[in-house]
């Protein structure tokens, strides 16, 4: 089967989307962009192909009416991938212990590291049996990192192998581990996953078929900040403006205005009935009000990025935040907290400040037409969405606001559709 | 660009500029009087009629920036107390004068005998000369040119400007230079201006051809150099514009495009109109971003800041003071927003542009105020899509190459998608 690939090398995350010949999404992959764009593109693409093969499998199994077993197989597959990565991380950390830890503490440190990794593996294995495992980050560094930190806290010895020592080891080793190329593909792990999941006799033929299904990328288009790094000819590179415009059009064909708030930029885009961009504006000179701004605020408040929105939503009296300079906002935040103002009210104000900046760009790009589609990582934040709904209604009246749960893939989706259009032309 | 890729006219201009700066350096010995003045509304013919040499501080600033010297000058001015938000031309000039007043080509600039401010819409120019007056303790003269709020000059405004020239400027110039006003000499200068203007307009309008033999923004910066600075009304100016016109006409006859930092641009995929001054600190890198996309600029408003000639105005020797009044009133910076919109609209249509771009400059409010309105209005009237990018004149801190390139790439791809979509 020939397919079409779009890759969006963003400043924070790298996304890949695989389309089939009919333009249906076969698979999607996401990873953190790290400092290595080439590898991030590889990982995201591999992940997208893994999910494409699972999709093929799903289609086959749906026909054979046995899809209940698939969830377990997918979890087993993820577990196999995770175990490979944990193995590499552990090996690297143990080397680091030998290299960098004081001789009299080495043994104790090695033991603690082994203990942590034993528990990590056990926790991962427990997820296999949980049909609805707790949500966590898509990225190895975050998923493994938060569990590692928790376990390190539990077993650290303040007079010997301290928490700081253990965390220091993780921080030193995660970057090289993350930047080593690794085979995480379908064929590498599906065999073991089948064995581990057990009792999969009825899906085995379909798995075989999915693993061997020819999945040829007949065209690939790249976009995003790192696009110049992609080893593609110029005609296979599209700006993220065009890709977001087309991606939003594919998700919601009635789209005329698109707002995308990503890690380091905010884009206001107008598109015509075919998803072709007619006008756009982006933040210049300053990236305050973008995703990283919220990330910084989350760090300042010692919260996870995903906790920020829900907390802000509970604010009853949003506080007016005068500055949207990221660094100054941190200062303002501390000032407000010291004045005894509520965290949720301050956060509600910050979210409104982010959206106010976006409103100014939208106005510059030509306003908000119906329908209005909101994309990018920040579209996942419920407080940002609420602030946007309020400000759109105040400034432009009733507008249909579209937000897709998969909006983070909008750029990659648009790129994949450009690849498909190019190949069909 | 290597020397080999430069046009003959560029080399000629380089020689002219070098000679001018050398003459300025020698002025204290040769006792040639020196008058500082600004490009918009400059009265070079009148200054030259007194045998005086003009110095144009903003030209020095931009020339310094093109030679990579502006950042140190700006830092010096900021150290002396000028805010980060002050016009970067001003700071570059102030920094240069505190560093020994060494001009962009390495020669020393003479002190002014007079500061002549022809006020044509830029308030900062006035504050700038206040600073220079403090520094040099020299006389200042102020020509008040009424802003063209209604889009045209009234007869009263015209005679008001001419009367100031006659009653204030000329006596001040006589005193500062120690020479008598010679109207015949002024008329001769004005006749030479008109000849050069005729050739300049032919050069700028050659961009109506496809492919265009010139780049009417990046290239035009060179073309307008002599006429906007010290050479209007001079024999060298006339010779330069004659040579330039011949060069461009030859190129047009061969069907060739202009030389650019990315090589000769014969294949021209996009024809653009540009509003706003360029960035000078990364002038070639900025130009390259266009040339590499095979985009040629066919008309720009910046190439009219020192005089708008393409709608028919020529200096008229038969009415020397009246014609100077007309010239000052018609400067681009002295025009209101509707006239600027109209001008851009005409350019987009007459030069068959695929798009138009606003380069907004952080430190120039005169230019930047209202540019978003201009963008929307020109888009509405012409149906041609506009783009908006921002950097600065001579302050390199505000030139973010990655972001500008990203915007421009997106813009060209948008034009491409629209062109493909419309089936043309």
C-alpha cells in the first residue's frame, strides 16, 4: 500500500502523520524534539508507522471480529519498547556511577540504581494488565523521568546516596540515551509483544499480515522550525503556515480562520474554501504568549503543564496581568502570590493574557471568520480555550470554534496532505 | 557580491562617494563651507549654489551599518544616555560623532557651519539637530514644510514655503557661507537636477518590463544614492544617471535581470512591491532571502523618500523657489496615509505585482505608524496579498534572520499555493 507522510519538526515536539491513498489517517507519532532534530524526525516517523501497522491490524481484526485482544497487544508492544529504552538508560547510568561517583559510595549507588530500575520495570509490567492505565507523557524522558524521581525519593539516603546524586545521574544520562538512534519499529517488537500478551492465536495471522504489509511512503513533506534539517529537496518542504492552514481545513472543512499557538510562535491564518492560505500573521521579535510561556509559568508554580489549565479554570476572579513578557510574568506571579492572591485567579489572568496577544495577531491577519479553528499544544489547555471563547464572543460575536483532540498534529497532517496532493497532481 | 558581479554604475557610485567624503575631509583646509541636512526635503541645489558641501547624517548612519560599524556607535550613544527606543539612525550618528566623527569610508567628517532642517514629516529630525546644535554650537535654520494632510499642497502652503526659503534660508546661508545668493547658479543646478531625475525615472520605470532589469528596492537603494544625498544638481549626478540609464536599458534589451547577492536574477518568479526602509545591518542577507526565492522588487516607496518623481514632478529652473517648495511638499514622508495607500495601489497595478510587502522598522515611527492599515487597505483594493515583517534600520539586535526567513518563505509558498489554486 502506498502512503503519504507529513513531518512537523516543532520547537518542542516533533510529529509525524501517515495517510493512506484515500487521505485517511493511518498512523501518528510524536516525540520531544530534543536537541537532535534528525533523530526526533526518525522517532516520530517510526512511531507513526508503528501506529499505522496497528491501524492495519485493527482494520483486519475488526473484520475478523476480535478487536478486544488488540488493546492488550498494543500495551504489550509499548511495554517492549519501554523495556528496551529502560535497559539502555540503566546501562548508561551504571557506567556513569563507575565513572563519576566517589569510590566509597559506588557500590551503594549501583545497588540503588538497580533497585530503581527493577521497580520501574515492575511498574511497566503492571500497566500491561491494566486495561485503562493512568495517563502519562508520550515522551520517554518525561514518563521514565517522573517515575524515576519518585522512586529515587523513596529510597534515597540523606547521609549516603542522596536524592540529588540519583537525579543527577538521570539528568546526565537521559540526553545521550535519548539521542542514540534506536529501533522501536513494529517488526522489532511485535513478536515479543505477542508472546507477552499471550492467548493471541486468533490475531496472529492478521499480525503477520500487518507486519509484512508493504507500506511504502510514496511522498513525504516536512514542515516546522526544523524543516531545513530534513534531508528533503526544497519542493518537499512547506512552511508551517501552509501546513497548519491545510491541516485545519482537513480537520474542519468549514474553517476560514486558524489560530495556532505552538511552543515558540503564534500564528493567525486565514484560509479559503480549499484550505489555501490567503493571509497570515505571526508573532515577531518576541515569543511571550506562546506555549513556552505557559511551560515557564508551570515551572515557576511547580506544577505540571497539564495541571495549569484545570487549575486556572477554577479561578473565579481573574487577575489582570499587565505584562506578557515571559520572564516578567514570572516576577508578577510571585508578587501577586506574596500579596495573598489566589493561584487559580492569577493563572486565569495569565491565560487571558496569552489569548489577548493572540487576539491582536488575529486582528492583524484580518479578523476571525466563521468557522474558527484553534490548534497547537495550547489548544489542549481548557483555560486558554475558555479565555479564547470569551474574547472571540466579545470581539467578533458568535463564531463556531473548532478544536480537535488531535490538534497537535495539525501541521503534520497538513504536510501529509501536501505530500498526497503533490503525488496525485 | 564580488566586484565582477557588481554593475558598472555601482563602481562609479563608489568612486563618487569616496571622492565626496575625501572632499569633506579636506573642507577645513579648502574652506568649503559644510551644511548638514537630511535626505527628505533636502535642498542640495540651494546649498550647492552657495558653494557649500552637504553632509547627510542618516546616510552616514546607514553607510556605517552596511560596513558593520553601527552597533558600536549605537552602544556609545546608549552609554551617553539615549534610550533603546530612540531612532537607531540618531544613535548611530551620535555615536559616530562622539567617536571622532569618522565617516563610513574612514575619512573624518568636518564640523557643520550650519544645520539646515527641512522639516518634511519626521519629528525626530528636529530633535536630532537639537542634539547636534548642542554638540557643535553652530547656527540652525528651520524650514517648516506643511504636512500634506489633505493629500495635496495648497497655493498658500506653496508660497509659505517659498517665502521662508527667500526670507530666512537664503539670508542664513549667506551668513553661514559668507557668499552671496546667486539665483543663476541655482537655476543651473535645478536644470541638472531635472535631467538626472528624468533618467532616474526611466530607470525605476524599467521595472514595468518582464523580466525587470532592476530590483526597485534593494537595487534602487544604490540607484537613488547620489540623487538623495549630495549629488542632485551636480554634473557628476547627471553623468551618473545617464550612465545608469544606459546600463539598465542595455540590460533590458538583453532581457536580463539585475545583479543580486544570489547571482543575476533572470528568472523572476515573483514581482513584489515593498513599503518601508530596508534593514542596513544585514542588507545583503536580507536581499538574498528574496533573490533566492526568485523574487524581484518592481516598485518601492522607500526609493521615493528623497523625492517622488515618478508621478511627474521635476525640478523647474524657471521657478526656483516655487519648485523647491513643491519638491519638499511632495516627499514621501510628508504624505498622508491615503496618498501612501494610493501610491502602493498604483504600483501594484502598474507594475503587475504578485504581492506586496511591508518591512516595518522598529525605530521609525514616521514610517511605521499606520502600516497595518495600509496593508489591509491595499489588499482590499488590489486583491493582491500583503505580508508584514519587522526589523530595524541600523540596530542589528532587531534583525532576526531565522524569523524573517521563516515569514518570507511562508509568504512565497502562500503566493505559490494561490497561483496554483487560481490556475494561472
